[in-house]
C-alpha cells in the first residue's frame, strides 16, 4: 500500500510542507501477532471490550476461548498486577417491578460514602424482593437466584404461574442469561463451578425429590453452552449413604442462606448437625465437577453449627461465628479455619481471627447486631495489604485487616434496600473482572431472531383473547407469548394513551357468574337483553395491575375481563358472624350503590411477593347511637389462595370502598363510631401488613355533625390520593390532593345545575380523569357523566337503567373493540320524560321499577392486559430461625 501524503502548515504561518505518513494498516501489520496479543492481554477488561469494535478480526480474537483463557492466566499470574476485585450487589427497584444489579470498588478510602455505584443491568423478570446472590463467583461468573420469578406469566393453560429462576452473569462484560426452567420444589440449593477437564462451566442443583419420584434426593446439572441446553440428572444420582448429608446440606443452604462454595474443582455444601438427629462425622458434602460424584469431608474439632464456607486464595475455609458467645470468646468475633489441600485428611488449621476491641462503637454495632455475617472473600497482594471482606444482612460491607484487627465500613446499601424479607439475606458478591463468555440459551436465541421480533410487533397490536388463541400456532409463538418480556410491553402498548376503558358487568349465562358487555354494544342494541340484568348487589373495584375485584355479599371474584379469567374467594366475615352468633340487628348498615352488606373490601397488590391481595373488613357490631363497634379483618393472598387474619385497623372505617396506590390501601374513617368524632384516613401497608392513620384536611376532619352530616371518602385519580368532601347544602364536591406528605386543595366540582348528580340525592364519586381534555368522569352507580371544569357542568352522561339517544361523539374504549365508540347524550336529558327514550314506556317503567340500590348493570373501568393466575402456586416458606 502506498504511503499517504498530508499537508501541514507551520505555526508561524509560513509555507505548507508535505509529510509522508505510513499507512495505519502497514504499521499494524509490522507488529507480530504475538506482540499484539501480549499488549492486549495487559489491558483492562473494559478496554478489551471496546477494542472488539476495531475490526472483525479483532472481535474474533478478543472473543475467542483461547484469548479468554490467556487473559485469565495472565491475571492470576504473579507477574501481572492483579486488578482489585469489585463488589456486586442487587437491589429491587422502587416499586419492586424489577431488580437492578450494581457494582462498585471496595476501596477502603471511601468508608461507605462518596463512592459511585455502577449500574450493570436490570433483570426485568425478577420482581419482588427475593433475588439471592451467590457470594462466591467462579472465574467471574456469578449465579443469581429468584425464588418467585414469573416463569411465563401470561397464558391460560400454563402448568404453573411461578417457578424459581436461575441467572448466570458476568459483571465485567454485563452479559447475563436466564437458565431454562427447572423442577419446582420446596427447598433447593445451587452453585456454579468449572470442569477443568471438559473446560465447561456447570450449575449444579441439589434438592429433595417429590413423593412420586423414585429418588429421595436429586442432583441436576446444567452446562453453560452445552448441546442439550437443559437440566440433566447426574448419572449416579445421590448415593443412599449420602442422603442424610444431602438433607442437612439442603436445609442449611435454604434456611441459613449458605450456598455452596467452589474450590479445588469441587462444590462444597456445609452440613449443619442441627438438621440431623445424630451428629454426623462429616462437616462438608462435596461434589466433583469433573466426575460428577459426591464425597464428604471430616468435621473439625469445633462445632460447625452457625458456620459458613468461603474460598480464600484458592483454599477452602470455614468461618466460625462467635458473636453470640461474645462473653466466652471475646474479643474474638470470627475465626477463619483453612482446610488442607488434601480433602481426605480433614485437617483444619486456624488462619485468621477477627477482633472488635479496637474498633469504633458504631462499626461494632453494625457488625454485631445483624443476624448474618458472611466472609465473602479477600483482596491484597501480601499479608501486609491483605483485607478480608465481610458482608452482613444489614446491607453493610466491612474490610478487616487481619494483622491489626482494624475494621472499617466500605459500603452500605441501606438507603436503597429498606425492605428486608428474609433475615439472613446477604446479596453481596466479590468478583474479579474476566472475559469468560456467558452463552445464551436456545430459547433466548430463538426469541431474539428477526422473525420473532417481527411476530412480537404484530401480536402487540392484537386483542388479548386473540393473542391467547395464537399461542396454539406453534411452540415458538407459545414461548414468546408466555415470556414476561412480552406481557409487559403488551400492557404498555395497550395502555400507552391512558384512555378510559369501560365495560358493563351483568349476570352471566352458564358457568361464569358475570358477563362483560362492551359499552358501545349496549348503547347500539335495539332492546336491552334483560337476561343479563343483575339480580344481586354488586360492587366493582378499579383495575389493579390488570385485574378487577367484583364483590357480592358472600363472595369476591377476581376477574380479568379481557381474558375471562375468574377466581372465587368466599368471605370470612359471614363465617365469623355465624360462629359468634351475633344478632342480625346488631349491625346498622346504610344502603347505596357502593356498599355491599356489612363488609368493606379492597383489592391491592403486594410489591414484595408480586401478587394481588384482597383485604376484607367485616363489621360484627355497628351501633351509631351508642357508637359501639366490633370488626374483624382478613387478607387473601390471591396467587397462593391463602387467607390470614390480621389485626383490625385502629379506627372504624366508613362504608365507602378504599383507594389503592403503590402498595397501600386507604379508607376514610367513620366519625359516628368509636371515641373520635373527627375524620382521618386509615392506611394499610400491604407489604408490612400494618395499619396506619393519616390526618385529613382540617375542613374534612371537622366536617361531621349529627345535625348536618357531610359525606367524605377517598378516591384515586391519575395515581394520586384524593380526599373528597360532599357538600349537600351547596351541591359541591371538594377535592384535596395528597402529595409530598401534605394536603393541597385541588378541585371543586359544582353540581348545582346537575340534578341527577346532586350530592343531596346521590353518592357522587370522581371516578377518573380523561387524559385528553381533563374532564372528570363522575359515577353515581346508575349514571356516568363527564364534568367539565371550564363549563362547570356535566356535558353528557349515560343512565344505565335507560337507553340514551345518540347525538354526538365521545371517545371511550371498550373490551374487544379497537375502534372508537359513540357515547352520545343530550345535555339536558330528562329521566322523567318517556318520550325521550327510544324504548317503550313499559320497558322504562320496568327498568325504573327495580330497587334503587340494585342496578341492572354495573360499570367497571379496566385495563387491557394478559395478567392472571393460571393455577394455585406454591407458598414460599419464609423461615426465621435463631442461630
């Protein structure tokens, strides 16, 4: 290749001179390949990842297994300066809808402050707060475990709604893959290791077999990048003589959160003697990654109960936790014992002691108080610079100098992990940067193909029932529709415009208890189908994460109107009342369109366990004259179908339905009962199962008077909590908005000119706000209408007991119909004139002759989505044992 010529001017502005520049390709070709490789091997991992974009040849070289092996050997060699390890930890998002993975450098100079956590990636499928991290990675690969992962939560006919999920990630390259689904069991433990002979990375899972299995204990192996791409049982299984060891290892790992540790080509599980009747001779159950066989290691001289395993400098070590026996062993808190390389000898020697006598009291408290303290690794090139990394269940990480005994905080995540589900969770890992690839599974590669992406874009635009029917086309479409990565975009795509979607709930014909009638279909039919008219009192909730609650006096029905999904829950209140044998007249109840017997039911969503819950408050005694009351409270877990009694709220609640917002349910209190004559808002934290009280705006708190009572309740509008006060004298609704911990006056709805929406004769509920023009949708139980804040009147409305005349267009969406419907009403519609109706007078009298508290059809807001619970899922066992 010819040399390149370039013109360069001198700084003084003189003549331009020509400079001959050697071609870049020629310069690169002049260097031997061995020299180029040697230079690249000494670069940081981030630089190597960027250099993959130089050319295809460099991308192939830097991605090859040979180069990754050479890079790992160079990092491990004494000649090359080893980069300091990094901390990896997980943290759920603010609404627990996903789990983020972060990394940071455990430099001792930050003292837990001033450091910047680097966001690596987000696991969208890992909801809730149940993601565990294996503290000991293998060659830079970290194993993540989600106990409550939505396996493929979207479809009818799925075998299960929730299965455990395992992820393998390389924090340095930010590559992550989700392993194929595995068998669902109550207790399981897994670890990742390296088969040096086959040069393969394997994930080993040990668990107890089911009652129908021929084996009492099972062991399955998944090979990353293997041809089978599935969990396979080991050839020899778990020998009978190791069954009791396997039981103790599984229980110890599941209860105390002590996963296996990879060292010397083996995965090692700790055997806790507490889980066995007789003290075993073995302390460790080992599994060879090469031969895939089990062995055991003798117990040390000290008791291993409460200990844990860790790999330090390539050696298997056992850590004794002596914090509970501080007065006996003080000032020693931890002892680290090293096992000799000959595992069969079972000889242990003391390596380090961690003492707290020289440390600050605040650090000592953060080290002593947590239930779990784990040594997760060490860093440093020599004994003088060596630091032992210790993580606690209090979400803090310490660095300990084994020589001086100094202990300092290097990281704390209390501010982003406020919720603690299990007391022994650590969720920290110490890793070194490597280039080990993370191969994708066959299902992930199939779902990322261009054809699959095009299919996904088409399915996102179809109605929910059509999407469910298309899952029968082929296995690839079935896998696509079942994934969480499809159900979430589907919900976002269908509700991106946030238009109001309304359906009418009627009586079902046949097995379904209720039917859902598109609003435009009901408006356009010549005569109403009276066979769908309700014959019982029904109250519907607003949509909560895709599902609605339809309540009757003795049952609650969880529905997805788009799919026809239904699940029935029998109320606990009537059962308790029959058991207590209370007189029927002991409860004074009011009747309107938003009450349902003597109960008050709310539908919410638990962000921690990612399932819907039904909270039922039932009055056993309610006497407005004596102000005496007695109520009970129960909670249904909709997925697990389990019910639990919870302590009643601190204040009596009114008969109006609650409002749900971001894991909280809110009720307005009842000032006619109890000791307090002032109103307040009763809150319920679904995650913690705790009631609380929020003060009302002063005007609402003191608004009740026995001579001139004013009704007050709570409402949710656009994701914000509102307190509503109905002024019957002035025909007004006053709304206060709860934001940033205080109340602000927001709306005043003037209804003096709208007789059908007068608070004097109706319970008028602000139901929703139209995002297109800001009008407020009002609901009286029998009528729907849009209130225009500018014109201060209801421009149009629908009477559900009469058929309106269609005159002008309004945009409302109905289930199963992607076209805009016509909602037409005259502005001066009169309910007393039969000539304005398109039906006969006899039909209108038949409709109006029904009970004023029993509507023939009930309106319900809904969200188009694919959410439901196919079958009852297992109940996750959360145990909290003292060490």
